[in-house]
DNA sequence: GCGACGCTTCGGACGCGGCCGAACCATCGC
DNA sequence: GCGATGGTTCGGCCGCGTCCGAAGCGTCGC
C-alpha cells in the first residue's frame, strides 16, 4: 500500500448520501438532535443512529447528551473546512444534486451558512456591495475597499478588530441554492451578528433558515448603500 | 432531498481505496499512464481503467493521449486542494493507513503543497518561527507578530502588499507526512517564492518534490532566525 | 503486413454496506 | 410508580459497486 492518511476511509464516510446530508445540515454550526439529523438525512431513526455513531467514532462529530436528547455537532473547524472544500469542488465540477428545487422556500430566501448569511438575500447583498464599490472582487479573491471600510466603520462595525484576527475579513462563498457568491469571512459573520442584534432577522429555532422582521430585509440590503448615496435615496422613498 | 452540491457523489468517488490511491499518486503533480495508475492502486488494468474513466467523467482528472499511452493527471488545483484538505483532516482524526513508511524520501523531506512548502524542512521552519516569536499560534489560528513582521520586511519581503490582499497572511496547514503544521497563507507562498528566487531550492520538474541547493536548506531554516540572534550565531558557525 | 503491447469494454460473480422493523434501554412528565 | 418520548441495538433483506478474466480495439516496432 502507500503511506499517508487514509483518505479513502474519510471519503467513503462522506460518500454516503445520508451521512453527507447530516454533515451538510450540521454545517450551519449548530447542534442537532439525533431525530433532527434523521429527518434531515431522510432516513429512519435507527439508520441515522448508526451513521451518527460512525461519524462520532471517526471524530468528525461530537455528541453531547442532554437529558434524553443527544445533540450532535461538527467536531472541529477543520472538519467544516474540508466539507466546505468538497462542496466548492463539487459545485465547480458540476456535481450538483439532481433536484435542486426549493425544498424549503424560506431556506432558499435566506439562511445561515456556518456563521454568515446565505441565500437569495445574501447574494443580492453581495452583488450590491460589489456594485457600490464597498468590496472589490478580483481573480485573487475579494477584499474590502477603502470606501467600504469607512462605510462599515460608520455603520458601527469594529473593522480594525476584524482585521487583527487571522481569519480573512472578506471571502466569497459560493451559494449552493443561488450558484452565485455571497460574503463570508469575519465581515460576513459580523454582518450576520449586526443584523441579528438590530432585530432585522432572527434565526429560525433549530434550523438554518432566517426569519426577517417586517423592515429587516430592506434594512439588510441598505447596508450595501453608501451613506452619501443613502442621503439622496432616503427622501425619495415613500 | 436537499439543494446544494452533491458532496456525497464526490465523497464516494474519493471513498474507494483504488481511486484514492490513484488520486494520492497523482497528487505529486505529474501525469501517470493508466498502467502505472493500476500498479499504484494495486488493482488490475481493467479495474483501474474503469476508475479512471469515472474520475475523468467527474472532471477530477484529465487525460492526454500520447501514442498508445494514456496519461492521467489532476484536472485543476482545487481538486488537489480538496484532496489535501481531506488528507489533513484524515491525518488529524487519526485515520492513517497501516504502513506509513517513507515511500518517497524526497517528497517527505520537502515538497510543494499548492504554492507553499511542506515536508520535514517546512515543519522545522514553522516550529522555529514559532519558537523565535516571529509568528504566534493561538486557538484562533496563527498570526504574524510585530517582531516577525519587521523581520520579514528586513528580509526583503513586501509584507504590506501581502496584508493588502484578501488572502490570509498566515495560516497553518497540517503536514500529512509530518503530522505537524507548516506555514501556509500568502506569507508561506512568499517564502517559497523567495527561496526559489534566491536559488535555495527549485521545484523538481513535473513533480511537487523540492530539490535543495548545497546551502539552500540551511539558508531556508535561517529565515526563522531573527537578525539580532543571527549576528551572534554567525561567528560561532564553522 | 504481423505480432507485441497498452488500454478499454463486456459479462458475471461476489461481498460489503445501507436500510428498515422490532425489540430494548433511558429519561421525562405527571 | 406509569405511560410517553427519544435513542440505540439486533437481525435479516436487498441492491449497488467492485473486481477479474476474456475478448476487442488501437498503436507501435520490425
């Protein structure tokens, strides 16, 4: 045989649709009960239980017992990273599931992707941010512009704190439902936090779906409008 | 079902030992004939042929016909990245093959991992950089210290340019042969470029292996020694 | 040309692994 | 305590996918 890590064992672990569904559901970062995992994966409870046990044994997942519930979650960031890498690759080479229909309309509209926003609202926000010169997308990746930096500082974000962390401030993340990029990185996470704190939206309990408040969606999208332009637009609005 | 990329298809593609062996063999960057792939994978020619066809159809591999030979190679860098991510994860969670012997000594000593250095020399460099306070490793990740920043500027690296790019400057990347981290990120790439430009080492043609010049290895490792300490050490050397 | 070689396609056998129903165990509410 | 609920273990069924031998197709050497 060969030296090196047993990529095949890991691959076959991720290669089962039921397990992949479970992993994808847990990618949102929150813990799910065994029953919820079974529902996500579309298999019976016993089947899901077996899969979960294998994933835990492989140290990809962690269990936390709470009363008669068992909460499963991704064991470590590098697990999420590897799954994310595979998702990106799968999307690029065109390995997309056959029925990409809107299983859950709310999920397609807006959801959490790990710690930042995804879905239609998020891709629209990203496009508007690029359009308005707040972030610059290049072949290298995506970066905050000087204009964008000043804008988000004025919006109350501690951009300097974000820049001090090793995590990239801006990253584009391919949206699976939209097939267009949305904003990830620490800025993406900060925006998700900001919107939650200001009551624009909240996370649907035990799900990744995002529920907007009446004015929340507009408030979020307005984040992509620079102050000077907004001063002009505001009086124009009804 | 769900929306999103078909991570399960991709996973099951990588989840077969024969295919994983082929991928791992091709990770070295050079193209292999179908027969060589079969030998690497330890299966018969017909079996390997089937696997190769599936990998090509999934766009993970490319074929190049040359006379009566067929050369297969990794289709794109992101395929290698995903495989590398899986190798790192598999190594961390302890999924290692039974016989981890050094199949290719040169590859274990030093190689390119995407655009930065990996292998024994790279992990030693990383350890020394942490030891000497040039980079700081924390739970959050790894970051360049003020001291390290000044050091690399003095070494001739345009650190400000690296910081301006969206890509993280420092990232730790788990080395699959060493099981210890080495430096990735734009700084890791810049160091690899620097060493190549200064003739410390060069990339083995059509492979990921690194060939050091006579004094190259020492010169590379000296990069982790801060200037003030080096002034003391130099006269002490023979 | 003809054989040798490299590779692929075809057909059939085998085995691993996923799946569920039923039974079993643990915890919660009352 | 007692049912109800959530989760896991067991047993058996079934199907997909891997594997190889044999045969077919193309290319190279002489």
